C-alpha cells in the first residue's frame, strides 16, 4: 500500500479530469489520480512528470484511497447518474468517517440532495460542485460552485480557491495569462460556498440554462444580420468584435467573433456556412425549464432557447416545410447601420431579461429547499472562468450589493435605465423580425416577459372567469381581500346568462 502523501485525489481521467488534476498540481497540491483503465493513468502521469505539486497514479482504488491524507478529499469527474453512484459505492468501504467525496460532474441537483443525505447518514461528507469553463477552464481556472456541509467546504476551500479563475478586485474583469506550471496569482477567486442540500449543482444548472439563452440570443442576432441585412460572416465578425468592447463584452461574444472569421480548412468557404444547422444538448437547459414550470416561475427565454434546439433537430421536416410554406413577405429596406445598432440593443435587453429570470428562479428555489443563496456572490463567481463570463455580471454583482433582497433585476436602477435607453430599438427589431419572417424566439419572448412584468393588470382576470365557468375553479375579486374565492352558478354554454 502507498504512503498517504497526497492532499487530494481525483477519479476519472477524461479530458476534464486530466485538466483539473493538472490545475491542482500546478498550484502546489500533490494529487492522486485513478482511472478504471490503468493504462490511461500511467500515460497521464508519464506525460506530466514535473508538475509543482506532483501526480501519483494509483493502480487500484485501494491504492488510491490509501495514498490520501485524512480527511480524504476525492473528486469525481465521471459520467453523471448511475456511473457516479457506482463509483461512490465502490469507494465507501475503503473510506473513514468524515472523508469527503466531491462530485464535479453535471449532476441533477435532486441526485445530489439524495447522495448528500445518504452519505451524511453513513458518517461521510459530500460536496456537489458545479464546474464551469469547459476544458480550458478546468486547466487554467474554472468557476466553481460547491454545495454541501460547511465543514466539508472549509476542508476543500484552499484547493478550490487556488484553482478557480481569478478576477480583478476593482473591475471584476478576468485575470488572464495562466500557462502550464504558471498559474494566476492574486485576484478574487471565482468560487464561493453556495449552500447545503444540492445548492451547488442547482446553481450550476441555472448557469447552464442562462448559457442556453445567451447562445440563442447571439444566434438570433446573427440570423437577422444574415437574412435581413445580407451581411457576410467576416462582416458580422467585425460587428461582434466591436460589440465585445462595450456592454456586451463576454466570452460568448468573443468566440462568436472568432467563429465568424474562420474559414473551413477543407473548402475555403466561411466555416459557419458549411456547419449543419442542427444543435444538440446535454439536458441542463431542459432541467432548468422543467424546474421553472414546477416552481411556477416564468423563465421563457431559457425555455425558448431549449425549444430552438429542439426545432433545429428536425432538419428534414424543416427543409420539406420550406418548400410548401412560402408566405409573401416584404423585403427589408431599412438603414443597415441603424438596424445593426438596433440588433445590439435587442440582444442587450433580452440578455437582461434572461438573467432576471434565472436569478428569480434561484430566489424561488431557496424557499423550496431552505437555502440561503447570496446572489451577489453567485454573480461574482460567474465573472470569470465560466462560459457565461461577461463584464455584464459586474453590474449584476453591483445590483445585489445595492439591494441584497432585490426582487427582480428589472427593478434595479441601472438595468431599468439601460432598458429605458434601448427598448425602442428592441421593439423595432422584434417587429421587423415578425414582418420579414425571421424567427427570434428569445428576443420576442423576453419582450413579452418585460411587458408582462411591468403590467399592473394582465388578462388573467378573463382566464379566471373561464376556469370558473367550465370547471368551477373559483375566482378572486378586485374588491375583496386576496385569498378569498368565489363562484358563479353558470348557465349551460349557449344559453343567456340570467342575472340575479
């Protein structure tokens, strides 16, 4: 058996696992690694002999566990679901009370709640931690969203704060320049304790739902430029590059600039023009949308982004429909430069609404699960490392600094002023898209959300009447206290109402 010299261990040496292990070792922590395929473990350790902290490749789970200092801290970066449960079951007989298992996969938060409860009852500790930033983030600094017992977080905190992405304390901008063996020093780490009972994986799920919305909104801006303005990819790249210098500054805008600039190595044509227009998904956007429905929280931007991927998947049906459904639509004859700015403003306003929906969903979830989420800190740890990292998040952080109990981001003075400034263009874009037949589901659903949220009176009064008519579901009255319900004895449909 090996000597217990490693400060932390990691199971699962796919690309994410390898990169996270190297990140940890670069920060001076000795780490043990284990993979079911031992040849992969051997090759990984052999390829990285000089990390500052050092790597130990274990040949068995028993050797892996015995190499870890107590309380043992074991990261799992493996497929979510049954595979995670199987590895946990294999580890438990080898562990001691108070050892800590950290699930860094994209687990469903309800699975994390179950695992945390089961392991706590057996005397172990469990952390479900969101890890965002993809392969590059895992290697040089991800955004980390840990949930579990506070005592477990205190054990993990030195490692997680060291390896997380860093942002400038004053500006909130990500600190860059990390390289193998030379991590970023200083700055504010993009990690914080989220809470117990699955909170970390829940917040990561909402992050991913917001990510779905961000990506779809950018795609809708691209579609408008292509279909209404006749812009070519490199011309669009220049526009997105300019946008990346202003309020839309973000990782996703940055990579969109690069993608639109790229030529296909095989044909020399613009890369985006040879990519099939179908999009896959791994489920976290769907989880967010289903949970929003379960919670009774309006999150239409995220849901529409999921549905957009669903309809993209029926490529053959869409091609067939395009031959049959050919409405007579007018050509766009507006000002190109002015409309480009209008697209920018529509994207910005829709983005504000999408984030407002995500944070409102988390606000409701904390009531459901007894969490105490710090929304300012959540926005803070999303400023660097993660896929949705953006300068925009600094403004959300500042909004929650001003009012930690803020009901909705749309009520914050900064965001209210920004939408007041940009909404005429937003409405112009949504109207033009409808007139000219370009689908913009997130732009338009965000506008409907904004108009609904600002409406003192919605037509749900008629809806209450309908429900009472056909199902005796009762209704509330404007002239009576809330919570009192009434019913009318309606006549058979088609017969005149008899006034009493």
